[in-house]
C-alpha cells in the first residue's frame, strides 16, 4: 500500500527523528532514509531503523495511519517481532506517525 504524500513526509520525519535519537545515545544507526546506510532485510522485510550498541540491536518500524493495519505492515511487524523474540539482545518497536 502506497502512502499519501503528506503521510510519507510524516513517516520520513519520524524515521529521521528516531535515527537521530539513537545516534545521540551512541548507537550505530542504519535507516531506510536518504543520507543513511540502508538496513538489510530481516525475514524478507527491510525495517525503517536498526540501531546497534554494545551487543544490543534495536529494530524500529514506523507506520502511518493509512498503512498501520495493512496486511503488509502486519506481516512485516510479525517478522520483526519473531526476530526479536528469537534473540535476547534484540528488541522490536512499532511507532505510528501522526
């Protein structure tokens, strides 16, 4: 499902904010956003942000109101949650841009 232009802008701004917050906390950050190294795929899906620090890995997916309940978003979240559940050093967080 494609986002509306306004929703995409809100999505990208939240991804940028999250990436910058992790950088300020000393994490190495990959973000699916221009200007950042792009994260690899996890179980066939590319997360918006992956942050690494001292053996920790944070996976963050940002959705918008128009995509948060789509089947693709649900499948993506399930994949990231399963990845986190199978690792004691990985966490997954879903955020919704408003």
